[in-house]
C-alpha cells in the first residue's frame, strides 16, 4: 500500500467517476483501475461492492478504510504544500470552513486584510453548517473552522470562543413594536413572525425560548436564509429574529430596527476550531494572528 493508491482511492470515493479521478491526477483510467485493484489485493479485502466501479459504493470495510485513508491523504497533501512554502515555491494555502453568519458578515474584511499583506496566499473558504465544518476538521480537510454554535465539545478538536453571537429582534422602522415601551414575550405573539426554517440552529434556539416563555408565534413565512429573512421583514411580512452581526449594515442605514429579545438567555458564540493534532502551518499562523486581533477589537 502506498500514497498513490490511497490518493486514487480517496478521490474515487469523493468524485464517484474513474474518468474524473484520471483527469485530476493526469493518469489514464486503466491506471486508476489498476491502483484500486492492487490496493484491495494488498489489503486482502473488498473495499467496493462491485469490481467494475460503474457504481461507487463502499463496503463496510471500505467505509472504515476511507476514514483513515482520507486523513492520511489530507496530511500528505498538507505536508507537500508546507514544504513548498519552506522551499519558497509557494506562498501557502489556507483552508477555512465557516458557518453562514461569520462567513458573510465577519470574515470578508479580515480575509481582504490578510490577502493584502500576503498576496500570494491562496485562501479557500468553505461555507457550510457547523456539523459539516466540524466533520471536515476531524478528517483533516480544513485548517480552521469559524462557526456559530452553542458549544464545541469534542476531544479531537480545540476551540476558542471569539465573539458572542446573540440573536436580536428585527423590525421595519414603522413597525408598532419598533418604538414601543418595554417588551414582554407575550407582546411578540400578537404580531406576524418571519421564521427561520425548521431544523436550523437559530430556529431551535428560538423554539426553546418560545416554549419556556409560553409564546405561540403567528408565523407568516418560513425562510431558509438570513438575507431572504431580512428582505421579508423589510417588506412588512412581519418581524424576525436573526444574529446581531447580520443586521448591522441595515441598522446603520435605517432600513431595519433592532431590539433585545425579552428574557433571552445567550447560548451561542462564534468559535475558532482546529484539530488538536493538525500542524499549525505558516499560513494558519498568519490567519490566527489576524483573527485574534480582529475579534479582540470587536469584543471591546
């Protein structure tokens, strides 16, 4: 078993088509088949359900093997890229995973600053829900994750809270509750509500708050996206609850008003997360320094 066989195996699982693997590795399709067959022969066990590879479906043993092979492949690629940096043939690659809120509203100015000071640095930003980011970190596919979550509790990962990610109420400027006196939870039940989609982290937090405060929402619309939710509120479909960081621009422009959610208990923060055993490359070191400085300023 060698690294080339592992690379072919991992890419086959990920790309699902042998010709795509051949194209990416700049080898022939028969060579891809040869490596897959040789790997299974050396391991003494079938990794795929079929020998033709027309349908890529892993056996139970193949799934277990992929868990390790993907980590080895990622570490091998990382080692090659890091050595390129030290040889001076590359400026480094930084693979960042992020959930929607920090990726959309917090990271862009930070990444712009990082690229300005390191123009040859290649940054790859993967925007996905928190569970996907954490899974990719554990498989060594990302250098760092910036996620909005209630907590990160995994022995394989190291996390650092960067910033509170509280939800706030948002209203169009002419809404009755935008300038009303003290709000009580029951006041919100009397007006149409634009809600996050069921299953989202924000919706789960809001539903728990509603249950604990005996609030029955008048849901006028369920939306799967922060920008769509803000647009619906702007057009008078109801009020909403979103991350405070996501509404700062509209608040400054006077397009939306915000208020604290009555009896809200903050649960969510933005975390920086990395794998405990992953090498801190020069690129990651540069990003971490910029990240720490930026969020230190926002905490003040």
